[in-house]
């Protein structure tokens, strides 16, 4: 979109134009060494002839939808494939949790459609988003459906491409770093550790019917880390159920808000006290919940907050 803010600066000081230039240099270097990825879908041509020109004959060109994971927020955590597709797209349909710096990679003349969902406020129902993707692709456009994190981990990506398959629309899927991996790393909380957790479970705190009715017995198993997406609103219920199913109330627990961005905040408490600690800190969504003994490592391994503090000192 013309007039977009290109003065935005990424976490490491890169401006948006510098980020775009860096990505292009990486692509050029790989291609110079004979390493090239799959072709990027071509830009669509206008389907409306200029004034006075005869209408074009024949079938509307086939479009394609690229379902792209934008990662947890830091633009440098984008995959190279994701960055190339975003920069080449005719239209980008994006969610609430896509980092603002990532949006600066969109072409000035590309169409942007915001379909973000926040608690209790959905810009478009999911069914209408599915229909929008089909309609754009059938108009011959290369559409990037841009989602925070990974599109197949609580991103409803499977639902969207089921609709594309049913409508005969070509698509590809580009995975992204999911919030559990990216945010925990930037918070200094390893999800597995030989001394504390030999397994890790991801769960969503917000089910389709609005409840948080999960498999509590499975989540309460010992020697594991539990990561809960979209769980802040249901935290009192989550804590109550985990404790009722055998997780000690003094188990370390954390909530990380705006993870991997320069606005990251982490609150560490116990499973029994985390809800009160968040209320006292005023921490609101978007935030990720992490429950397990690995959380106790945060205070020693919290490299990112220290880096941010040094940058602003």
C-alpha cells in the first residue's frame, strides 16, 4: 500500500528497507551458487482492459494461495520462502498476530486484507475468510494467507485449505516457527530438559465452543512441559483443573506477552498463583502460558530481556 511506514525498525536495528535488501542479497547469493527454491507464483495481470481496448478473450488465469506462517513476531524469524512469497504477492490476507515489521515486506501496489481475530472480536467469520481466499484465487491472483506462528498449529490452516481443495484452488503451505518454540526460546525457557521434562505438549485454551474443556489427565502427566496457546482468559479454570488432576500448585508457571518482539514481557509465578500475578502485572493477551519445572530456568537463561535492556541503556 502506498505510503506505508518504511521507518519501522526491527529488534536488531534493521529498518524495513534494509531487511528487504538483506533478503534479496541472500536470495542472490544462493542462486549464484546454484541453489534456488521452488518458483514464486507470477504476478497476476490486470483482468480489466484499459479504456478503449478490446476485452481479452479466454479463461481467467488460475490463481494460487500460499498459506504462510509468519513466525512469532520477530521478522528475522521468517523463513526465506515466506519472505519471498510475501514480497511477490498480489494480495495478502493477514491475521492480528502478524508482526508489523513483516507487513512492510508487502508490495506497495498489493491488496491488503485484515481478517484478524481478537478475544470477542472477529473481523470476519472463518467461513467468510475461506470464501474470500477462493474468490481471490479464482480471480487469478497470487494470494498469501499470512498467519502468525505456524498455520497448522492452532492456526486453522487445515480448515482453510480444505475449502481450497474443495474449490479446486491450487495452494502451498509454508511452515513458520510456532509461538511455543520461538517465545519459549526468547524467554529463556527450554521446553525439554533432561533434568526436568522429557516431553512437551501443546494445547489451546480456547476451543471452538468457547470452553477450555481439555484432556486434563494427559496434561497433568509428570515430567513434561505444557504450553497453552490463547489461555490467558481461561487461566483460572486451567489452573484449577490441572491442580485437581494432580499437578502440584507450586509447579513453576509463566506467561509471556508479545514474545520475540521488543515489547516482550514475562511473568513467572507458580501454577496456583499465576492468575493473581498476571492481574497484578496487568498482563493481557496475546500471551503464551508455559507450565512445568523448566520454567525455573528462566531467571538464569533469560538472554533476550538482558539484550533489550543493554540496547536501551
